[in-house]
């Protein structure tokens, strides 16, 4: 049996993270500054190397040449030699002559060749020293330039970070009164900050107008429906009311009740998208237990069995809206369930947050319709022909309330039919 090589746990994830890693904008600016500096320094070092090399070849060590010619001139040259002066490069041989003697032109030429070789080694050593010490200096100064570029990039991006922090604060707290108020020169950063402040001001005015509309609509829409319901109930209960009048009145009461639910759902949807101003500690387990108790009679009429697994799930938010969230999930799971089916509500706490999940045994839901069931007035295809089961706002309110509390709402099909709707909220 072959032994398959094992990989350390997490190696694949580390490789995937490294492959998908992208440097930040500040790091890219720093690398750009450092890269330009190294390119310019390398070009300067190459130009200096070429110029110094040409200078050494064009102007040899004249002091060494004079010393060599003087040494050769102190000795007699054999007759018939063709030895002349001329320029000699290099240094004297290691063992200089110590007495006057006769030397031949061949000896003088060999001496000059040794001096030339020493001169070439001197030039090569000088150029190598220039490259080595210049490269070390370029590396040290380049490292300092990269560090300085990192600091300068951070300073240049400080106004952008200010814009980002303000946007993050607005997104987290839904407080549209925050402003950047950037005070700097009239440049691109100043224009960006002013544009963002102007956008926040317009959003604040729009949300204020929406709040006023919700407050006014809450009274203007509910009051006429309440009056209509009262008048119809009085007419139906009157002693002189005929059977036809009673049947008509009951039909009108059903229509009026549906309109009241529709308006209540619209107002709740609009209100749940507003800022959460009264956040208090809430345990989703307690909310789930209360909602299941309230939904017990309706589940009994539909012959739906209620099950639960209520673990501690502490969070913070508006208790009324969180109760409405759980109530909508349970009511939706009962109405879209089959007779004799089951409904299971689970609350649990995890490392990153808390969850409330509702599972039912209703009809099979196509996976391609899961993204649309959270939109207002959207129902499954099997429910569009009838409007008695709701206005299609239940799951829209669920997602709006979850988003207002900094959470998410998602749905997944259950094997064998039905849905599993999960709401994830931050942990308290």
C-alpha cells in the first residue's frame, strides 16, 4: 500500500490567500517610488562606470610613467638597441635593480609590459571598487528611499483615509449628519471630500423626507381603514341586516383586513430601513419562544407541528423589530407549509455572531427563485394566483430588519421540499 504524501493543514488555504493577495494602494505607491529611485540610481551608476573607465584609459597614471622612464634611464642600454623613451604605464617591478648594469632593449620591453599589466589591474580594481561600493551605497540609500516613500504615501493618502473613515462611520451607524470637512488646498482630494459631503447632505434630506412621509402615512392610511371597518361591523351587526348584507359585510371586512395588513407591512418595511436609535440587549431565544407561543393556534389549525432548539443567542437591537422579524418567518413558514408538515425554529450563537433559522416542509422551491423571494410583492409562481396568503412583504421585512441591525438574511432549499431561512446578526 502506497503512502500518500500529506500536506500540512491550512497549506492550500495559505497558497490560495497568497495567490489572491493584492498590494494596497499605499504599497503600490511605495513600490513605484522605490522602483523609480532604483532605476535612476542604476542608470547613474552605469554612466559613472563608463565615464570613469574612459578617463582611466585616456589618462594613465602619469606619475607612474615618469617613475618608470626615470628608472630605465639610469641604466645603460646595450649597443644596437632600439630602446626609446615613450610612455610607460604601471609600477616598477617588485625587485628593482640595485646597481648600474647594462640592459638590453628586450629587458626594457619586458619591464614596460609588466608595468602595463599592473596598470590594467589597477584600472580593473578601480572600476570593480566603483561598482561594489556604488551598488552598496545605492542599496542603502534605496532602502531609505523606500521607507521615506512609505511615509510620504501615507501622508498623501491621509485625506482619502479620512473620507473612508467617514463613509464607514455613516454605513455602520446610519448617521447622515457626519461630514468630512476637509480643509486643504483646492485639489483633487478637496474636490472628492466636498463631493462626498454634498452627497451626504442630499441623502440626509431624502431620509428626513422619507421619515416624515412614513409618520404622515401611518395616520392618513390607517385611520380611513379603521373607520371603514367600524362602519361595516356596525352594519353587519345591526338587527335589520339581511343575510345578503351580512355576507357582503363579511367580504368587505376580509378585504379591509387584507388592506390593513398590506399597509402595516409597507409601513413596517419603510420603518425597518431607518436608523436603529433604541438598541437594547435582546436574546433571540426568548424572541423565538414568544413567537412560537403566539403562532401555536394558527399552526394547530393548519395541522403543522412546531419544533424548536432555542440556544442562547444574545444580540443588540430594536426588540419590536426583531420580534416582527421572527414572527414573519414563522407565519411565512406556516402559511407555505403542507398539512401535517413540520416547522423548526433554531437559535444559536457562533464565534462571529448569532443566528435564527426557520425550516418548514412546504413545497419544493426552485433554486433560481431564491434571490427574488426577498423582494417586495414577490411570491412563488404557485402563489401568484391567490392573494389570500399575504401581500408578499414578509421576507422583504425580514431582510430589511436584518440589514438595519447589521446582519444578513439568506434562504436555501430544503431537501424534500420547503425552505431554510437563516438570519445572521452581530453578537452582543
